[in-house]
């Protein structure tokens, strides 16, 4: 039997809704530059996490901004996704090349044969890596597009005191956050 518990702690939290990824990302970077720790900033979880926690019911961002059972996720920047895509593609190329090179490097092999083996072995692996990397990028874009379709990208910011509450609200509003407010708890 599966049980689901939400732990709510008595730490105030600013919340805002963004209509674009760019506005939300700019708010995140300004929050970080103002001293908010990345673990104090969270976004709405994936569609899968929402369905697992809340069922298949249709949802709107406005319905979840003050709901302690709304699943949370960490912000992942476009730069981090780009680095991940590069690592996946490059990693597959390296593994394929290494296998081909190891198979061809015998005392009788020539340098030209070894280079050809690396190119032939690495190319199919690089294609697989590129396809997987594109899937990661597509999933990232779909996550934000889905949230925008449901009323906007939700962002929560834990605040330690009244000054931090005011700063978080100012930053969220300054980047076109709507329905920005503070509630007295966080997950």
C-alpha cells in the first residue's frame, strides 16, 4: 500500500507565476545573485510527478501555487542542458571510438587503419549520443511549454525573514512574475 505524506515546515515562501521561460530564468539568476541558495528555489514538478501525486485531473498554475502537495523540482538552466547534451554526445563518440581503436590496435595495424577504425566506430556512437542529447533538450522544452499551457511557470522561494520576503517579492515582480505573494509555509 502506497502512502503519500507531505511535510510542511513553517518557513515563509514567496511564489510567483511566469509566462515565459526567459523571465523565470532571469528571476532565478537575480535571486541567486542576491544571495538566495539554489535549494531555496523550486519549480513545479513534471507532468508525471503531478499525475503521480495529484492524479490525472486537469490543473492550473493558480490552483497549485499555494498547495503544499504540489510536487517540486529544481531549476535546470539552458546552459546546464547544453552541457548535458554535449556530454552525452561526446561520451558516446568516445566510447565507440575507444572500442574500435582497441579492436584495431595490434602490432600489425597501421596508423591509417587505426584512425579509420576510430572514425568508423565513433560515428555511429556519436549519432546515438546526438539523438539521446536531442531527446533531453526536447524534454526540457516540453516541461516548460506544458507549464505555460497550464497557466504559467510556478516558482517558489523560501525566505528566512521579512527582508528576504520583500527582496524575493521585488525580484519576482521585477521579472514580470504575476500573482506574486508570500505564504507562511514551505514544503
